[in-house]
């Protein structure tokens, strides 16, 4: 079976669209800002970060757990 690789930026775009359609404006705007100005997003334990984390996971992404309660999702990598 052949592995399929998807750009994390594409996953983030799908997550942004999902958040926007669910009227989670604050979360969508934070994700969009990070996509435009950076190469990753740092997700903590707040409500907005939780919504972004769930949307990324529902679209097939896997944020990597970092120091303490922080997870990172890098836009310039791929997910298999």
C-alpha cells in the first residue's frame, strides 16, 4: 500500500475552513494569523487553542506535544 503525504499547511487550511464554518471566529483568526506570519502554531490549554487543536486533528493533522502543556504544529512539514 502506498503512503500518502499531505502538507501540514493544507491540513491547517482545512482546519481553518472547518473553524470558520462552525462560527469559531477567534480560533479561525488565530490560526490564520499564525499561518500568514509564522511557520508553526503553539497550542496551549485555553479554549481557543483547544478548538484549533481539535480542528487540526479532525482534518488529519497531529500536533506534537512539547514542553509542559504545549503542542506545536509546523506548517512546513508533511503528515503521512
